[in-house]
C-alpha cells in the first residue's frame, strides 16, 4: 500500500501557513469548520473565472476576514468595486457576521499549483490531448522559475475504455524534505467520457530552505 501525505499539510508551521485562522471550542469548532468549507466552495464557484488559487479565512469575534489570492484581481473587484460589494452582502446574509474581503494578486500564476491544475483540467475539457496539456504546463512552469514540477492525470484518458494514470515530471521534487517549498493543487476535468483528476506538485524555490549543517569531520589520532 502507498502511504501518501498531503504536501501542504505535511509542511504546516514550517513552510506553509493555515488557511483558516481562528479558535473555537466544543460544537463551535465543527460548525466553523463546515462553514469555512461551504464558504470557500461558494466563493470559488462565484468567481470561477477569476483564477483563484486559495482563500484564507480569519475569524475575530463577529468579524470574518477573507483573503482571496487571484491572478485576475480586476474580475474579483469589478468596476468600481461592484463585484466585491455584492459578494460581501451575500456572505453577510449567509453568516450573519461582518465581512471583510482582501484581494491579493498572484504575480506568477505559472508556478501556482492550483492554477496549473485548473488550467490542465480546462484544456482536457476542451478536448486538448492530455500529453500536450501536461507538457505545455510543465514548460511554462519551468520557464516561470519553478525548480521542479510533476503533473499526474487519472481517468479515461483519450476516451479509452479503461481508466489509467499518466504523469510527467521535470526538475527536482523533494517531497520528503519538510523545509522545501512544495505547492500542491488538484482539479477535476468533467469530459464526455467521465471525470479526469489532475494533480500538480511544484517545487517553487529554495527561499524557505534552512542552510544544511556542515558534516562533522572525524579527528584522526596519532
């Protein structure tokens, strides 16, 4: 059996941060957790063409602060801030809390694993060859400054009668190194043959790596 660990969860507190930041006890914990999941799905569906990578949620008292990381902030904000105001009103009606939304722009979407996965999935839905879609994404990521990337697709690839998994990788991908900054993304392509899953791992840079200790030199007697 394969033992697989989520690359982001594996690095929480070392390289990556929690996407939800709040404290709750007893039944409030489960309530807040399921509310966070539902709100993320709602926002991602409303702004599905905005290139959203992740949504951070912070709760302080009766205030919920959302930080939306997107490659297309203009779509999220809208003309004169109209889109973001509509979203605030919708979320306030759903939660009953005061809503604050911060928009952060993703400067280099080619090395954001979630956006790469969504890009490959949308290409598969447009009937692009899965090999071509994967190789193009790998080329763009490596050109964008990634140290390594792996893309895996699984399902009825090319309309085959039996499901299979195919993957391509390039560069370094130290999955077991906790200090390595590895981003992970998952998306689903809904094709006429069935659902195809897309997984992406990207080793972005060594900025967060700690310097390795020099090995001790053994002293020779005599």
